[in-house]
C-alpha cells in the first residue's frame, strides 16, 4: 500500500490552521455573545494561546522518546472530544475551559506532526516542511470564508467547532491506517550533510526569539484586523482581509520549501520587510489600501515559519527534532499570549492603529537574532548540549 502518512499529517495541520483562522474570525461575534470589551477579547484569545505554550513544555522530550504516530492519534482523539464539548456547551466557563484544552492539543499536534514528518521523510522532509506549513495557512484562509458564509445565514459561530471535530476524525483515521508505513530510506550521510554532533541550544534559542516576536505580531494583527475594519473604516471587509492575509502565505511557504537552501537569507529579508509594511498599513487612509498591503505583509510573514523550521533542524542534534520544534512552539505560544493581550490593551488605550504600529517595533530583536544565527558561531559551551545528555 502506498505511503500516504504525509497526507494525513498535512490534514492534521490544516485542521489546526482552520481552528486558528476560525477562532480569529469568530472573536468579534464571541465578544458580542459574552459582552466583552476589546481588552477582554484579547484575554479570551490569550486563553488558548497560553495553552499552546504549555503543551510543548510538557510533551517535547516525551514525543522524542515515544512513538510520534501513537502520540498524534491520542491527541487527535482528545481534540475531537474537546471540539464537540465546545460545540454543545452553552456557558462561558465551558467555552474557556474547552478553548484552553483545544489549545493544548493543537499546539502538541503541530510540533509533533512536523517532527514526525521530518523523521519519516529524511530525504524530502525539508521540502515537505514548506508544504505542511502552507497547509496551516490554507486552513486559516478557508476558515474565515466558511465562517462568514454561515454567520451571514444566521448560523451560530459554534458551528466552527463541529467542523474542527469532523476534520480531526478524518485525520485520525488516516494516521491510524498508515501508522505502520515504512519511512524513507536515509541516504548515507557525508560530512557536508550530516546532522550536527550537538544539540546547539544557542541557535535554537535565537530562532525562538524570532518566532516569539513573529507569532506575537501575527496573532495581534490577525485577531484584531476585523476590529480595525469595523471600528475605523466601518466596513465588513475585515474577514476578507484576514483570508487574504492567510491566502498569500500559501504560495509563500511553498516557495520556501523549494528554495530551502536559501532559508537564512529569506528569513532576514522577511523580518526586515514586516515592520516596514506594517508601518504603512497601520496608518493607511482606507480599508482597500490595508487589503492591498496585506499581500506583501503576508508574503513576508508566510516565509518565517518554514525558514525557522528548516534552520532549527540543523541545530537539533539529529535525534531531538521534537524537542527543538517543541521549543519553537513554546515561543510561539508565549508570543501569542503576550502580544495578543497587549494588542487588546493598547487598542483600548491608544487606538487600534497605534497598537498595530507598535507591534512592528519588536522586529529589531528579530533582525539581530537572524544575523547572529546566520553567523553561526556558537562556541560557548554553556550554550551547547550533547546529544547524549
């Protein structure tokens, strides 16, 4: 039987993106349901993002020591149960608890699926990383359009969680069917392409800084772009701008997969481009210009995740891919928690335009981190750990 494990790992990540984009698109309606201020909307969003930070801390090393496919199956079952609970639940406490546990499962599934992909496909893994991250963007693009379709016809935003449960069940069935498929045969390694002898903590940590700031920005922008259109431009185009933002990430991430050997240069170009475009977007005079600027912004944003994942594998010590990707995922969760809540607070006090503008200032740290990674000098023993530790 042909090996299609990659397909269902792609579907798993697609569902994660669908959940993220759907939650972002529903946040304004959720806020109306529970009578939330913009600040409290940010805190609601941060409840899930906090969970995305905690899961890798607990499960990163565990995933490297156990069968990643079995881990994925267990997490998919939990995700399906939690999604149905949110769909059927009616009070605020059930929603918050469900969102928190949904964040735990989506976070763990994200980094374990990517690690499983890299382990199972050692020859084509780098190219597939570009594809699998584009699946996340495709899910996040599709969700706002689907949610808008249902909301415009009077269907509750809770339908999102029924769709998440359905996709999760499909992914679980596929992973179960191909759980015993044989991995690609690894080519005999040379000194040029061999994995490094050490888990290089300094390199991983610098990339964590990049992801902390990028995902913080991405969430701050994505969760509140609909608010920008509603409150500033009095327009209903916010969800379409969000979909456009995610749509352009798809070709961006696929291209990074093809040009993975230039990941370092692409990453540096991206972290320079994002703050420049954001400054223009933050004070654009109309919503149409904001939508146009979403295109270059998304091209730059889309490149960061696959570039970071491609680069971090070089620092993973060969057999600690889940640990490295878990550290990246922790930083994304932490960035999402901090910046999403911060954006809501700043939007209430300074206005949504200023809040989005201030998010871009943090990219100076990303630029510095990428430059240090590109230099690749990690001689300080305090920043290194042996593979055997």
